[in-house]
């Protein structure tokens, strides 16, 4: 009638999480990052001692092949033995979405600026890429057809090049602002070869501006998440994550995938997602959706069809979140169809296979979801929800990030504090364990809302929950406030 989490089990669960990360690392070489830096998504507004920028790279597609030339311009990860700990294989993330590496056009394609998260779940790096297209003008590097198209239709071939900045913390806006300034300066310089040559490199002054110290650690706003999804759908996604479902995000924008994925992790605190996390999967890694363990993955809209084909074959529930359409679907592999003598589903509504609903194709529901939805709607769109309130004045200009974070923080605190009376720490000289009376806890919810009971039944089985009660119980009890 109890659930026990011992120190040895904690270590085994940690090893399982490491194995889960390593499995993805074996496929994604860029995940092999062993640098030690600050834990991701700190709620602290600043940390002056952090050297945020890990590296700066320039990349350019070779004119005569599909390979990228990569030039490391700055590296702060070099160890005592002079070995760099920057990822060696970033090619797939130079154009992870709808950005082709080669474009044939009569006009110069526009540049792009996007950010992605790479690396293991517990030691990520945050990469911002400024990409541009360089025209190939050397006739020796064009094939006969391209020469004809250039001569007759002025159809030129452009190859992808760009600058990548790798940071140890998600200071996306700071890095994006620096790269935008670099782009503006290089474009305005009449002597610059920025737009015409893959051999261009930033000056020392420009490189110094990119790598300057920054006191900002976390620059994540919940605004993007609530712009893409309604409060009701945000709560459903968080419920799916808390129940350790497989979650697939889809968007037409790479940076939106990254921001939404990171925001979901931020809203979970003090709970921590212990499984594979890759909010942007490039085309070559879509098969990672076959991962047997829980995950949070994201794909660009151009890869959605391929990703959904993989999802349809999954043996477990996959929650598909369309950030462009504000929609959520639970994809469940249907059970084998049994032969039925019911000819007409309208005459036999309860037994006909076409009317049988799988129990896992409904979204998970958080406890107190109705109250949370109402509170979020007031925070996110007060001009609508409070329009008839005599005490309401014009909405503030800033998005209420702090209030939203506080609301979720208090929600998780209340949820976890309600479990304190069912948790017991047993210790002796040799070992310690946290015992949680799951049957007793669930019993008090059996007379209430069925959706809440179903949520807790799934949540209590997760690594996320067992790791939390083990660490917080052994450190001083579940009632201890997170700081």
C-alpha cells in the first residue's frame, strides 16, 4: 500500500535518466556536451560571475558539396589540456526548419535569426544563429545547367552562411540583439564582404561585442506561449508533461518551438523534467520520435507530415501540440479491431467499434483546472475578462510574466503540500528512504472529480514525482518552500 524511494533507487533513476540522454547523444553527436555550467532556467534575474558565452562559430556551405565549413572564432570551454568542449557536429542545426541550405533565385534571399536549445537535458547549450545567403559567382563552381540559367534567366545559386553564438544560459534576447547589431553594421559598411563572400569574418571589435560579459541569466517570457495557445490548452500541455506523456510541438517558426519548450520547463519549477528534451528536431533526427521513453520534442511545420507518420505508429500516447493553430490532439494507436455483429453504429451505439473511444485519447486535466484557467485569462487578457469591472483600468504595457510564474509556483506548492501528510522519511545509520502512501492519498480523491483522480494516478507513477519527493523529503520535508 505504499511507494518507497530509497537512495539506491534515486541513483538508479538518475542512471536511467542519464541512459535516456545518452541514447539521444548516440544519435545526435551535438548532444555530447560535458561542460559544467549553471543549471538551466534559473529564476535568478542575474548572476554576475557567470561567463555566459561559450563559443562563437562561423559556418558556410561549401560551394561544390553539401558539407559545411565551420570556423571557431571564440571558445571559452577550452580545458587545461587545450581540448574544446564545444559540440563538434552542429550542421543539422544551422538550418533546422524551413531554411534551405541552397536557394536558386533572381533576388537575394532574406537573412534569418533563430535560436535553439542543444545538448543533454541537464547540461544544455543555447544557440542563436544569424544566417545569410551568399551568391556563387565563380563560373568554375557552377554546373552547365546553372550557367545557362544564370545567363538566360539571371537565376543565381545562393549558399547558406552565418554566425552562431553558443551560450550557457538562455539569454536569447541579449544574443539576438547583439547579432542584429552585427548584421546592421556589416550591411551598412560599403567595404564589407558580408553579403557577397563566405570568407567574411567579424572584426575583433565586433567579436568582442558578441562575447561581452552579461549579468542576465534567463530571458524567457511566457508571452510567446500564451500568444500561441489559449490558457486552457497551456494547462493541458502542462498536465501532459507532469504525467510524463510524449509531447510533440509543431510550429512554422524555429524560435517559437524553442521558446515554448523552454517556457514549459520554466513553469514546472520546482519540479524538473527528467527525460529527453529537444524542442527543435532537424530533419535528420525525426526518427527520434520512436524514442520509447517520455519526451518533449518539436519539429518545424515543413517536417510535420513526416513526424505525424511516425507518431501514428507509436505504441503509446503522443500529445501533438500545434502552436500555429492553437490545437492539441492525443494520438493513440487504436487497439486491434474486433469482429462485431453490430451492422449499424446508430442502432448499437455502445458496442459498435466505430463508437468505442480509447481511454487515453482525452487530454490530461490538472487539479483545479477551471480556477487556473479563469485566473490565467484575467492575467493574459484583462481587457476582455475585466472589461465590465468598475475597478479595472487600462492594462499595463508589460506582459505579466512574474504573476504567471507565481501562479504556477503556488499551484505546484499547494499540490505538493497536500501530499506531505502521506510522506514519511525513514532513516537509519546505513540508509534513508522516503515512503509515500499512494493508496491513502488516492483514496481521498476517489469521491471527487474523476479527471483529478486520473491525473494523480498518472502523476504518482512518474520519475518527476518520485525524484521530487525523494530529494525534498530527505532535504527537509515536502513542506519546505522552494527557493
